[in-house]
C-alpha cells in the first residue's frame, strides 16, 4: 500500500491497562498509541507475556482500558463493535455447536434468517477448505481445521477489522506455513483491515504491510517498520533476511 | 499375534474372577441361610416368595404397580425439581442481584436433611401423595440448584468473550453460551437427584404409605417376612442402577459433543 493512500481506520490513543493484584499494581499495557490504516495487514510483534492479548482485548472491546480511547472511523467506541471481529489464540470454538453452528453464530445473534446466514457461513467454510465438515463437532477436527473454523466464523460476521491473536501459535510448523499462505490468500480475496499478532519474526515479515514492534512487559511500542517487499515473499530472499536481522536486533527475546 | 492371544487369556481370567465373586456371594448366602434360617431366607425361598407375590398381590396391588407408584412419585418430584432448580440455579450463578437476594436463605435451608422435614410435612399435609412428592422435591431441588449454579459459574471466560465479540445480549448469552456450557454439570446434578430421590421416596413410604416399594419393605418387617424384604432390596438396587443408566443415556442424547464418557 502506497503511503499516500493511507486512510486511518482505527486509532488507539494512549491506552493503558493496570490490574490490581492484592495490594500491588501490575501494568500490562502502557501508553500505547497507534493508527491502523484501512485494508492494511498490520502485524504486532512482541515477545511472549508482554501484554499483547490484553492490548487486543481492549481494541476489540472485550476488556475495558484503565484509560485511553479507541476510535473507529473517527468515532469513539466503547465495548465490542460489530465491525471488529476476532480470531482467538485459544480458538474459542463452542464445543456444543457443530462447525456450521459455530460459523454462523455472528449473523445468528444479529437476527439474520437461517437460510441466509447458513449460505454466508457455507461460503466462508468453502473458502477455508472445510467443505463437508459442516456437521462435525470441534473435537473431531485437527488443530489447523479448528483454527480455520475460527477464521471462517470471524469472516461470516463480515467485520471491517479482523484481529488475529497469535492464531497459528499452537500449530505445527508445516500447518503453520500453509495457514500463513491461506490467510494471505483470503485477505487478498476479501480486503479487510487485519491486525495480526505474533511472537514470530519470520511470520511477521512474511505477512505484514507494517510491523509494530512491542517491548517487554508492560507492552509499549518500540519501533514501527514498513515492509515494502513484494508478495509472495520468499523467506530466503536477501531483503527478507536483512529485515529479519534488523528486527531481531531490536527485539527483546525475553520469554 | 502372541500379544492378542495374551490379551484374550487375560480377558477370560478377569471374567472368571468377577463371575466367581458372584458365585462366592451366593454360596455365602446359602451357608448363612442354612445356619440361621429364621434370619436369612435361602435363595430358593426368596425365589418362591417372588413367584407367590406375583401370583397373589399384597393389598391387591401387583408388584409392578408398587414399583411404579414409587417411580411415579420420584419422577414427578425430580421433574419439578429440575424445572425450578435449573431456573433458580442459573439465576444464582449468573446474577449477582439474585445471589445476594436469595443466596443466603438458600444456603441456610439447604443443609437441613430431607428426613427432618417429615414431621412437619405430616402435620401439615397428612400421609397422602402430595407430602411424599413434596419431600422428594425438597431433597432433590437443592441438588439441581447447586449443580446448575456451579456449572454456570464455571463457564469458560473465553466462551463468554466469544459471545461478547459477536454482541450477544443477555438472553442470547444465556441461551447460546451459558446454558449449553453448563449442561454437563446440570446433568451430573440430575443424575445425583435421581439417586437421592429414589432413596428419599423409600424413606417417605416407609414412614406411612399404602403402596410403593418402601411400603412393601416395612410390611415385610412388620410380619417378619425376610424373603419379602430381600426381594424389595434387590428391586430397589436394580431400579437405582437403571435410573443411573437412564440418566447417562439421556445425557448422551442431549450432549452429543461429550464423547469422553
């Protein structure tokens, strides 16, 4: 995406989260401000346990920030919003619902007619390659397939912004690579603003238009990188490797 | 091949073991019956008494009717306990307001054993059908409430977050997320309630009734008919086990995603 075409979709202003643990305070996110551009693939990269999930939950409205504001298309929002979807790190598929029932839950809760919402859900299930698994229960699926249901579910609700919280963190390396290509393919088919969180540098450079590098706990923005490599990217490319070297020298690899 | 053969042999060994323990029990029974016939009816006598009972009903009520009377009392009471108990349990587990309002009262009444209600219920309602059903209801209602509330409280925060991100309202949250997530806990409660209800109905019938399994066993006591008591005890055990199987069956039908049991 060229710099001139950038249009701010989501703006986070001075967001903080402090928890009270017995008598002491614990700050998970400290003064984070950032802008997310329309239809960009933004990667938030940070070491484990650095408050990334808390930051995302606040953007998605699942948790309330201690202070700070979130603006969507210039308007301040509070709580969850139908334009912001989320794919959870720990999946969050509902075990008592079939793949179809899990996928259609967004429009169902919004009161969309059954035939209509199932058509939408089917469309995205086909897109992620789960044709024929509509009647299966989550426990019958492999890890990669479960994560695909999570992605289809988020897309079926048709949000403008999709937040993915370390979605491939629990997959084996092989599945992880194919899922990375999959998510890029879907993003190119259905343009949406994506906020993708990871702790993996290679994954970040492979996917992102921009990378926001977070420091260790509490989460604080350390640096922002524009990735101008053309897609499809090659992890053995010299430009790729150079970026990788540069970012790792700035990353606290503390876990 | 060798392994399969070994497995097969050990299977036979364990089957023989469990069979022989049953045989041993019956042999012990026969031994006791031969030593103290006035206290222990022999297996043969017990069987003959059963046949006699089937041919000549007690109080003109056939055996199966006695059993059905007891089952009907438990059934009605447990059904009511589930209906009210699931509602109150959900409310207690979900709403701070309900918990503060009714939680304490409930916690005070709950520990009173059902049997302790018998004198009051008898004074208030006599010994008809209603006080019996009410007694079973009192004993099983609390079990359903406690299990439901625990299930509702233990719903995964992640599942609630899913409801939130898709903008579920309060009612949708309960219907789509909280209640299905609590179903296994609710069913554990219903299973316990059936077992406890079966025990309470016997107690209620032993204290005053004109039909039912509990009545039969007291009747056996009053006329010194140990064979009749034995028959009743067998039937009570078998019905109790069947109730448990029935509850598991219904649970599997209603919660098909639970495959681990």
